[in-house]
C-alpha cells in the first residue's frame, strides 16, 4: 500500500483492471527531460542499444 507517480501509459491498464486507483487526478506534473550519455555509437553495448530503443518506443519525442 502506498502512493506513487506513474506515467499514464504505464498505469492505464492497471487502473482499468482496478489493480490501481487514480488519486489527485487534477494534479499536473511538469514534463522532465531525459538524457542518455554514452561514449560512442560505434562501440555501444547491445544492452544499451536495446534500452535506448525501449525509451524511443515509450515516447517518440523523448530522444531526438
């Protein structure tokens, strides 16, 4: 039992299935920037490549 902030795209199914309850629905959170810093695309580890792909899929505007 607790309170947390989750992105709507991550929590919407759980709210629909009544696994989570939305509270403070009138609150607005300021957008935050996400940065990925790495040494080189040429020698990028596969795990990092997969993680960056995942972030891009979450929000196409997240990483430009």
